[in-house]
C-alpha cells in the first residue's frame, strides 16, 4: 500500500459428540421473532484429520514482492515437512523438532504426526477493489494490475519479463466448467475438479509459481481479512457493489458470486484440517460497504464528501477522540450538522471541528487534516496511505471496518449471518443474527447452480470441529516479541503466547483502545515513537526496525513507522522504474526510511513491515487456533511455520513410528 496513493440474537450450537443429532433451537426469522426450527447438529465431532486444505491469503499490494520471495523460499520445507514429518522428543515437549531419517526417528523420539499426503492448496489475494470508491482501486478492462480479484482462487503466474502476458498453472485449471483454481495432491481415487499433482516436488514448484503470480501491484487499500472470509465463510458472497444515484451515492450489494461458490465447493472438504495462512506487511484496510447505510466507500476515496476537494484528506475526530476514543461522543467532524450522541451539543461546535489539526493555521478546511508535505507537522498530516489503522476511530472519529469478532466467528462459530442479517455498525456486532450454517462447518456445499437463500443458508451441519481450523498470521510483529529469548535466535519460538506477550504485541485491550503495555514497535504512528532511536540515528541503531524515520519523506507523501525490518534476499536497484521500491525521491534522504544503502541510497537493502494489529487480534481471539509469525524472519523464512507444526500435532492422526 505504501506507494500507491501519492498526493491523492446469536444462537448456541453444541460442539460436543454427546450433542449430535437433531435439536430444537430457536432461530430468528426475518422479522426478528423466534421461529422454532429443527437444526441438525450433525455427526460426532471430527477432531483429527489426515486431509489438509490450506488457503493462503496473500497481500498483493506494493512492497510485497520481497515477502513473496521469502514465502516461496519457505514453501519446500513446509510441504516436505507435512509429507515427511520431523521427530519430536517423547519426554521433552519443549525440545526442538529434528528431521527424521527416511521416516524413522532415533530412540526417545517419535514422528510428530503421520505423513499428510492428501492436500488441497490455493490462494486468494487482498485485492477486493475500491469497495464503492469512485477514484481508488478501480479495475480497468482487462484488470491488468488486479485491483479486484473478487476473493476468487487465483491461477496465474508472474510474467517472465515486463510486458509479457501472465501465465497459469495447468494443474490448477478446472476440469469441468468453473471452479478449480487450486492445487491438489491427493490419493488417486479422490475426484477433484483439478489435475492431481504427481509429486510433492511438483506441488512445490507449481505453488511457488502461484505465489509469485499474486504480484505486488494490486489494490493498495487491502482487504486482508475480508478476502478469506468472503471465500470461506460468507454464505452469500455478493456479486457486485452497485452505487445509487443519490448525491453522494450509497452502496448496495447485489447478486451472488457463483464462481466463489463453485470454487469453495471444489476446494473445501467437510472432513479436512483447514488452515488459513495470512501473509501481509500491514494492517487490514477494508471498509464494510454498507456502513452508515451505504457510505463505507467514503473512507476509501480521495475526495471525502464534505471535505476540501482535491486534497485527499480525511476529517478530524471530535475532542473526545483525543482522550478516549471509546467515548460515544468521539465522532467525526464530517457529521457537523448532527448532535453528539450523549452531550447533545452540535458536532460543528466542537473545538476540533473549528480548528486546523496539529496547531496549524493554514489547513484547507477547518475540522479536516492537511495534505502531507515536508513542512506539515505530523499531527496535521493526512493521506489515504495512513487512513486504515486499528486506531482509525481515534484519528477520524469514525470506524467503518467490521468488528474483529466477525472474523473470529467466521473461523470458530458454526453459525454465521447472511448479508441480510449482518449488523453493519461494528460496535453493535454482538447483536448480529447468526442465521446460517457456516460453510466451513457444513457437511456439503452448494456449487453455485442454485443461489436461492435457503440453498445457501440451510446447509447440513458437518462434523469438522473448530479445533480443526487454524489461522496463521505471518505479519508485522517483531520476531523478538515471539521468542523465548530475543538474544538467542537458536532457541525455538514460543509455542503459545501468554497474557503478557499479547499485551506487548497489541496492548492491554485494543477493542477498548487501551494500548497500555504495548511494545513501542507495535504502535501505529506517523510520528517517531518515544523510546526508540530517532530519525537522526544510524540505520541499524535499533536491531528490530533500524530506527524511527521522517515518514513525510515517504514517496507516498506520508507513511507509518515500521514494526520490523529485515535484510532482503537480493538488494533492489530503485532506479529501475518497473519494480516496487522504497528508496526513491525524498526517501533517500538521511532521515528517510532505514531501508536504503548508506553508500548508494537508491539501493534498497532491507524490507519492512508495519504493525498488523487487526490480523493479530483475530489470532488472539482464536486462542490456541491462532498462530503468529513475524514476516521479518528470525534467521530465514522457515521460521514462518515453526510454531504452526507444534500446534497441529494434536489435529493429525498420530504416526505408528
């Protein structure tokens, strides 16, 4: 994202085997009244599986190319270890796993699990388009830079050279109509809508090609969480966003995407271990299009309605936002014609709505931020590039993003709402009416040929237990915060994170804007953060993120501080305009990002990641089913999956070794 926008009533479901069979449960009908229906709670829970369905949700925005290279580096060990498990100590659960010798372990050790040789593996990207925005992430025809991948499984490979056409992987092509677009390495008798890979080696090669095909020129306002929720859990994924003729227009979700339904039908099996691998270097950046009766797009547009035209800035939050964003009177100056919910005073009368931000006197419009520039104070500067953080409400007085709990429920709850039963105010998510079987926990899935509500919603309940669903976030968090000893990279990473660990990573209670105890590297900030080396320091003054920097030197005009940095596998020559690069323009100045070579500033030698707070909050909300890895690798990219293997050992049948 960081170069794209220059200047511009819940129902309980029994999860235990004793509760299998039909059960009379009260659901809510369309009018909100209880309706006595029979819910089939399905067969006894399945808690172990030798099948694996892996969905990679990969960020396809600018700056992700170097991370995709790291992911490809880690793929062989991931797939080889799944098919040829390592050995773990029988008596020391904290001992590091070691490779087996042809599937045999030394005395005192045992295979961590039985070999997995039944795998589906696919990719969705973070590009879901502008979400109704009239000027950001608009797909061309054809959509050569993939501003909107629609949450579909991807079968494309990167062009051999600039200007060449994209390719595809033959084994991922559907054998029958639509669907497919994933890779399968399965027993010969199983029938899937793609060609079975002949070996794990070919699976590695083909999947690496698909990872590179995501590329790094997709929509810079990324839908990291929404992409996989749309593909896996949304009962009725919309077909398109239609804008009304109102001024300003309102968004409406229209139709059902039959391609997603068919791909989901082919890819997701009811009795597999399901693993979602989220790979991103920044915070989730999706707005619910239906927020505020269809105005979710307003936060994604260069010209925010009611603001200064042509400046690309957002509105300030009221003065309550400065001290307590959880205060109901923390609202946006964009709603100046309304009253504060509690105080009942005009929003337009709030001090913040009658002054420029940051103590300046020359803003384009009072109550709004100023377009970022070299002479603009941090507290006044704004731009689309910093619009989405977990503290959006504190900054702008509004929050059009879905409540994080929606995504936790999408992976853990056997019931989810269809579109007509979602609550579009994030703060009211708890009152969402979960009226449909979650496709993840269904015994069978619709194939898109029938998109009537009953067909999509009333699915038979399967026997996959929530303990067979894992979410791995490979994101913006220092590996040092995940380590047993940050000064000893030879020790294994922590297999579980305790309360103190999570406090350092996301703060005490981010849902209530309580960030007390958070490590300064994890604070989402435009300005240099207290306690870290300032922009005048050497590029390696901080072993975690290099140093703080002057984010107004960004070639995107304004940016966020980094959570962590890492050495690139290969330096980038930023004079090459065909690649995404951080060391161009004013970014090469001494106080620019600590990513550029000190001798040749136009050579980028480090990659970076921003705090991925919302994704990390999903992992925390899932408890033992959430796994965290740093996208800034500890030693090499193999560390991405180190903890994951220790978590899934109990979810795969034990080996006889």
